[in-house]
C-alpha cells in the first residue's frame, strides 16, 4: 500500500525505496504473531432451567409428614388443609414467602425509604404421595403433574413418633419413605422418557447424509437413550449426571421430575430439634450420601415452628433464648431460593427500597426488564455499586469518591447484591 501511494504522488519510485520496503515487509512476515487469547470457558447451562424468573418450590412427601402444617407456617396463613388422614390436600395451594435479608433493612434505613419490599419465593403445598403413584395409585397422576409444575422440591421427611398422627405405611421409617418417593419419581420419568424415545425413533428418517437436521435428531436420540439408561439401569436421578450443555438443552425439554433440585427437610419432634439429636438423622444422611450425594439436609421441627408463629416478635425472642434453639424457616426459604439459582439485586431511594429476583447469569437489560419491559427495550446502561462497597463506605457519595460506582452496559452480568440505578430511553 505504501509503494502505490508513493508511486501515485511522485510519479516514480526509486529502487532504494523498493528494496527498503521489501526488506521491511519480509521482516513483518517473519515476525511472530502474538499468542491468541484463551477462549472463555463455556458457560454452564442450568439443568431444569426455565427462561423465567418466576420459579417455585413445592412441599413434597408422603401423607401426614407435616407438609401442610409447614406450608401454613411459612405462608403465615391457613391455606393448607391440615388433617390426620391421606389426601387432605388435593389441589396445590400457593404462597409467596418473603426472604429474610438484612440488606433490605439497611438500605431502607440508609436511603430513608418510605417502604421496603424484600424478595419472595413462591411455594406450593402438594398432595401426599403414596406407593404406586407412578401407576396412578391414590392421587398419583394429579400429584405427579403438580410436582412437574414446580421447579424445585422441598422433600419433607418425617422423623418423629406420634401415636396421634398416623403414618400411611404403618410406622415411621424416613429412609423407606425417601426410597418410595425417589422410586415413584424415577418410574414416572422412565415411563415419560420411553414414550418420547419411541416417538423419536419412529419419526427419524435418516437419509444417510450428514445434513444438520439428521445430525441433530440423531444426537437427541442418543441423549434420550442415555437419560433412559440413567433412570432404569443406573437407578440414578437425572440431576446427578454431569450433562454437556447440548445434552442439558435436550434434557430440559423433557421436563423431568428427577431433574429438579431437592432439599430434604427432616421434621423432628420439638424435643429432638432443641437437643440436636435424633436416632434417624445419621441413617438419613447415609441414605442421601449413597443415593443423592451433595443434596442439602435441613432438620427442623414443624411443632416448634407452629408454636413460635403464634407468638409476638418479643415473645419469640424470649422463647428461643430460653430453649437455646431458633427457627429454621429463614434457612429453609433461603436454601430453596439458592437451589433454583436465583439471586437478587436492589433499587433504593426515598420512595422505596426493593429486592428484585433474577436468575443467576442474567444480563443487565433483562435484569432491568424485571421491573418493566420498557426498561429492557430502551436500555442505555446501569449505574452499579456492590452492596458490600456501599455498606463499607456508608454512602453513595463515598462509593463514587472511591471509584466503586460504575456504569455497566448490555453485556454486564448482574451480581447478587448489586445496587443499581437504570437508565433507559
């Protein structure tokens, strides 16, 4: 390019210039190119994820294990049908449960907000499952359709004896109960997957060429076969397999019961919960470690929770100090929120402090769209500061003075605890 420019403006080019240019060009060719930047690691697709922030947890378990009583406590209402017989609950009840978060209180106080709104988790009380539910026994089909509708499972496990509260299986054995639920969910998934696999194979008409449609269909069949083997031969829940991103997309399309995250809530007597001792706890942990390693186990006492719920805040404080045990509700709801890969960011001002729920990995425009679709459509940027920075420096002005107040664009991934002011057209 340099040679042509010289030739155009001067009419000729000296051999000296030509030799110099040629030597320089050769040097450039031999010069080593800088090493390529390492490719960013592929972002893991979440198993069971829906393209929405409105996710829910369902209380699941055998009849008479404390599901409805627990639901009434967390929802602070009397929607759940509490009764000492199976199938007292038929249609699932829904409640939005506030997440305890001291950050909302601190922000509201700092910004002198007129109101404060925490994040919420949607919970459902689902009818009790019994052995044979996968084949329609009891309320089996309705029960399993209700479980399919939620995004995660609080599995309530009874580990207390009470002659006045009958057990559908005749006696208390939490490991047997967990095995029943695990088996029924797996059997239903296997039935569902087998039908889908047969349909795929019947409709697949491979041409023998390498066209993209045939290749994609063949990959789907291989993946679904792997899912079926996991359920029937390996006897494992689908969520306990390390699937590739391509496989996760296929598995998510199946909407499987065993792909949902599970948190085991072990319902103890009040006495056992206070003394932190129960004969079943070691056996429950052993069962979970063997069958579903890594799943969270949270002991609680619905009897204690129900008793505390009837007290004023001052009375609760005095009672928990007296017995040396606190409510597990906050821990349970927070664990459910985290199991669904949910996080929250904050908006704060004199009118309102509010926590907004989004899925982990959400980009700034979509996070703004949770407030209003116009925020996403006309997105310009977000002015962002981390809550920890604001808490450390004490005020927005101090955060700015320390260079911690930043403008973020469309590619910014919102983090849990961000305090954000959105700008949009």
